[in-house]
C-alpha cells in the first residue's frame, strides 16, 4: 500500500518541493506549451479520457529541468474520449502519425498499428517540421495500474494526471538518485539504464533493495494543481490556502 509523505524536509526534497511556489508556473515547468497551444484544454481532455503523462517529461517536471529532445508520452485506455484526445492533437494542434494513420479513429483494433504488445499499443506523432515527438500508448487497463505493473525501475515511476503529479519513489529518485530495478530487464531497458546512469543515477538490483524496510518502498508524494497556472505540494497547498484566507 502506498502512503503519502505528510511531513518532510523541503531542503532534501527540493526537486519535488519548491519553496517559492508563488513564483512558479506549472505550465512553464511542465513545458506543455511546447506541445500544445492551449495546455488547459489538454488537461480537460485528459480528465475525460482518464489519460496520464509519464516518461522523461514527468521526471523532468519534478526536477524542474528541460531537455528540448524530450517528447510527451500519453497513456490512456481505449474509449471515445481517448479518440477525442487524439483528434485534438491531429485536427487542432497539427500533429500527424509517423506511420500511415488508420482511416477510422473509432476502431480499437486499428487505432494503433505501430508498436504493440499484449499489454499496450503505441503510435507516434510529429508536428510539421518541428523536432517534437508525441507518443500515444493505449493500455489494456487503467494507465496507472499499467505503469505500476510494467515499468522497470523506480526513477521512471512518475506520472501526471489532469490535476496532480505523482512520484512513487521520491526519496530514492530525488534524494539518493537511485534506480531500483523492479523487473527483469531486456535490451531496451538495459539501454535506458545506461542513459540514466549517465545522468547520475545508480542502479540498485532487486536482490539489494528487497532487503530494505517496507517503509522505504512505500514512499509517495504528489503535486496538486489549484488553477491552470500553478502547482503546489500537498502540504504547501494547505499553507497556500491558509495564507489566502489570512490575506
């Protein structure tokens, strides 16, 4: 069972607990404006489609970093609302599929003709001549369950919903800079691990982290949005509301 971090040291958790929250803009931090003209509308569509953003973009959001080559990975179960979300990117934002697009977006079997497995299907989009990548991953289950059950390491278990951002292992990721291996890794995961090691992460094999107390594996934190522009840690949000009432 995951549990919330109710009290923590802001200095140690600086990447996920920014003290000057009033000066921070979540749209700027998350860089959604790089991908869409209207980030607030995107979040509304994500809510309807039960979609989440994960991958490198979610990790960079917590770190407050920005890498121009990073794309956006959207995970969602198939539904009519997911179709609306895809159509928004294609018809409004001007994205096109890298491979031939299916003629009908409403058919679950033809929506994703690219990379697929028994757990997910994926189609990648680009926007004109811009060096930008958008990947839609259609999961066969709730996208959060998919991430928790399928992702290979602790440092990549970060995801963003329409209103909140979650880091499942904040202490290991942002304080210790560790990548706890959660499953057997193939060639793709091994290459990804090398990339993370190059960014300062230390890989921790399963046989080592399984010896740790269970409390260290149940760390959990969230970021909450109270308007389209700003984000707050859960405890900071309460302080922010109390400060507004005093004013």
